[in-house]
C-alpha cells in the first residue's frame, strides 16, 4: 500500500501521528526544495531519519518543521538502522519547540557523492517532484504556537468560565439550586498528548472495509478526521481532504471509522475527547 501527497494537504507531523497510532511499519520518502530525506517507522515507532548530512533526531526535527514537502509512504518496509529513540509525541513536541525558538539544525546537501548503501539509493531514486527553481512555492499551511502560549490560553479560558459561573450563581440568592450539569470537555489534538500522565487513544476494534472497486490495482488510503469521546466511541467523522473521484472509497472509509472503538485518551490522567487523523485502508 502506497500513499503520496504534499504537506499542504497532510502535514508531516499529522502523517507521523496517523502511522504511529495505526502501529504501522513503513518508509516515508520526503522531497523538499532543499533536498531529499527518509523516515522509517516500525510498529508505529520512529526508528530512523535522514535528511542531507543530518541523521537521527536532528533529521527528524528538521523534517517535521517543514511546510513545503512532498511525501511518499510505502507500507511494510523497515531498515536495520536505529538512529531515533523516544516516543513520537515527545519527538514532535521537541521539534515544534526547536522551530519556535529558531534552534533547528541546518542540513547540508552534497552536490555529488558516492551512494554508500541501499537507504541512500532509495532516497536518490525518489522522483524529482519538487517545483523547479523559480516556480512559486506553497505558503505555510499553519502557524505553530509556542507551548507556553497554548497553555496560557487554556488557563485564561478556564479562569473566565469559572468567574462567569460564580457570577451567575450569586445573582439568584435564596433560590433552590438548579440541577448541576457537567460541562462538556473541550476536545484536544492527539498530537498534543505528550505529558507524563497523557495517554494516546489505541484502536480496540474496527473493520477494514472491502474495496468499492475490486478491479483497482492500487487502492487508496483515506485519511478521516475523527473525534473520539471519553468512552472511546467515534462521535464525529469527516474526510480530511475530500476528492470527488474517490467518493465511493470515502463513504466506505467514513462508515468504517464510525464503527471503530478506541481506548480513551488521557490528559493529565483524566479521560478527554480527542481529535485525530485516522487512515483507513481497504481489503
């Protein structure tokens, strides 16, 4: 199963998240205007990264911070190299922090050098799909807020809600209190669950739908945007990037996603609803 695209449609951090949560083993070839790189995951764990003269964590950090890259995912491919250690959530958070602080390493790309191993040959054989010199470059798809800004915003919202609730309660002294309702928890992004007491949702059960077009040699992987509640049920599902020519596959993928069950996500040790990008493949 192969999947190709651009980071404007599916960012590299979201791509890593989807494959990590799916516990996939795959190779991800990456092409940017500066050069080419490669990422490997094994059972959902990032094990190797290479980009220019960088390897390991440094290569991973730089690749995750780019907003203009083509990628090609090939399932089932692994490598003997082990240059990256650590859980993917922590690695993504560190990459975004280094980007926010302007402390990312600078890769160097040699003009010509001997191909030394199979991994290098695979990267060099990746088609040149980066726009030629002088072509307009894609604009960044999003802005990454520093971690402190996200935390501060959450605290301000929580504080404002508490003050408002107290003011409403004091306006009606002497009245019997109405039956209290527990406010709905605010969903979080799965990629933000990287704390010591945070737990990512895990797939418990879910169907792999049959292909709507059995005669199609290459079947697409459809990425669904799903909301998993505190009990692990899928409450909302939509297509991340819809395509008219894949309507039948998208309908089947949404049906399969809605019938999937997950273990609850934990934020600070407490169950929370969570948004995640979930890839659906076909039989």
